[in-house]
C-alpha cells in the first residue's frame, strides 16, 4: 500500500448533511422515549422500552446501509462489497444467536 | 437498585466519559459490576450506552465532515467480527473471568487517557478539496493549522487491533474506542480528529453488532436499558458541554486515575 497521497483520486461527493437534522431529531426523540420508558409502567412501558432499544440498535446499522447505497451511486464497487461484507458479518452473528 | 438509579449512574458515567473523551461505557460497566450486577448482564447495558452516544454525536460529526466513512466501514468488518465472536462466547465464560477482562480493559483505557497524539503536517496551499477519496481509504481534512492530506498505513496491524477492540466490546461491554482511536491515529497514520470522529461512528456499529446477538439471546433487560439510554444521552450532552470549559489534559488524567482505581477494585472483587 502506497504511503504517498494520490492526488489523482476523485473526491467523494458523500457529505451526509441531510442526515444531520434526522440524527438530531432521532437523538431528541430517543431521549424523550427513553425517559417515558423509564417511568411508564405496565405493557405500554414495555413497548416503549423495547422501541427505544430497537432504535438504538437500528440507527448505526441504517447508517451503514445508507453508505452502501451512496457508494453504489458513486460506482465505488470495492466499498459496496466491503459494506455488504460488514452487514453479512452482523447477519451471521444474528443467525448464530438464533440457531445457538 | 431501581431504574432511576441506573439512569443516574449512566448519566454520571456518560458525563465523566464525555469530559475525558473516552465515552461513558468504560465507567458505566465497572460501576454496574461494583453494585453487584453480573458482568454478563452489565456488558449489554454498556453497549446500549455506546450506541446511544454514537447516534447523539453523529449530527455534529457530519456537520464537521471529520468522519472517514470508508475507513470506518472497512475497519469495522474486523471489529464487528470480534464483537459478534465476543458476544457469542461471553455467555460461555465465567463471570469472574469477564470481570478480569473488564479490569484489564479499565487499566488499558487509563493508559490511553495519558497518551500524547502524533503531530501531522499541514499544507500551506488550500487547493486540495476536503473529503474522502473514491476507491481508497485516504482523504483530506481541514484543521485550524491548514489542509492535511492523509493515507492509511499499516492496515493489517490496524485491523488486528480493531478485532481486539471488537472482542473487548462483545465480552466486557466496553466500547474499545480507547484502542480504536490510537490504532487509527498512531498506527494507521490518520489525523487524530478524523480518528476520533471515525471511531465514534464505528463504536456505534460495533455495539449494534454485539447487541443483535445479545438481543436474540434474550440477554437485554429492556427497562434498565431504557434508563441507561436516557441517562447516557442526557449525561453525555452535559459532559460534552462542560468539556470545552475545563482543561482537557487535567480531565484525561483524572479519568485515567479513576480508571486505575476501578481496575484495582474490580480485580479485588473478582
């Protein structure tokens, strides 16, 4: 692997700025939902608690999915494969947990 | 302890962790263990805290354009593999062995908090466009001293360290950011700001990978997790707000000393 910076490489157009308001709002909603889940009793509380945990797990994985989509648009196939391999690793872990 | 107590504990850990730049889980998991919770039960709660913190930090880092997503996802294959293996095996390991792992992790994190960063050379000219480069792990970042181009070096060693960080996350519930950030900046030659931001993005993915395994194994307590999410997000925000007003080096040293004490207490308890 070269240690010199290659000036001929194209700059990625991925900025992800549209995600900024979504992540800001997800964080705010997650705080509110988590606070409600902490104090809400009974079955409603359980649904809210599971929802908060599901969001916390899903958002990082959705960000990877979005990156794969954008790399596909940039025709950066190496990183489409790398991103797919990452999701495959996580899916394999899920399968092992279910089967095991 | 009731759920409100867990929320307070998570808030304090996240606040201190954010001020020290290491994240809250590195303090939260040992604190939970010291209150009598089994390490196997505390680990997923630490990871929940990590995932929530990663989401909360995401917006600012996208604004600053400091995350190298290609580098993050590439190295995350190694870290997530480690996390999945660690989470799967953690159910088979004794609790005292997990506590020893946690004590080692706390001691290593203490060492990381005392380290000094590598200095990168900035270019005078600013005609190079900032951002990642398509088809490669290299990129360019704007810093207060100028434009800094970087190329990833020693990738195999970096991937090895990421795997270790993932194993630690999966077994002990500590995010492994204290390994990932120095590995990315010191070993792989990436500017510290990019390394820190990329790590914050990737620790969320590592946590999610291990949490999928924990969730499907039925090892996540939703009510305590919810309290931890609330506490971590609120404490993390307060800690990040206070961080800029307090001396950075002093904070890191105080956190380092605190982690050494935590490691000693954990070993004595194990």
